[in-house]
């Protein structure tokens, strides 16, 4: 029984690494789009834009942070679920 549990843990760790690599590769694809979004929304000059646009800029700025959080949560959640 111990051997089977160790095998599934190995597969989960390999899967978590694959999820991390794919997720961080997608971040490299998203980053130019967020930069273009900031330029189009004129987020660099907050005195010239409305409050709604400021909120939209804030959401756009936090996209990468949320994406990293989701990738790490999914990867670590898969690994931790094998221990419980």
C-alpha cells in the first residue's frame, strides 16, 4: 500500500510542476496585453481619468498577481490533497 501511495504522490508532483510551467508560460503571454491595456486606458495619469476608469486600471494591474496566486493554489492543492 505504501508503494502505491508513493507512486501517486510522484505523479501529483510531476503534474504540479507541469501546471506551474504552463501557468507561468501563460503569464508571459498575458503581460504584453496588460501593458497595452494600461496604455489604452491611460492609467499612467490618474488625474485625467474618472473613478470608474481608475477602478478598471486597478483590476487590470492585479490580474497577474491573481494569476500567480491561482497557479500556486492549484499546484499546492493537488500535492496537499494526496497527504489528506
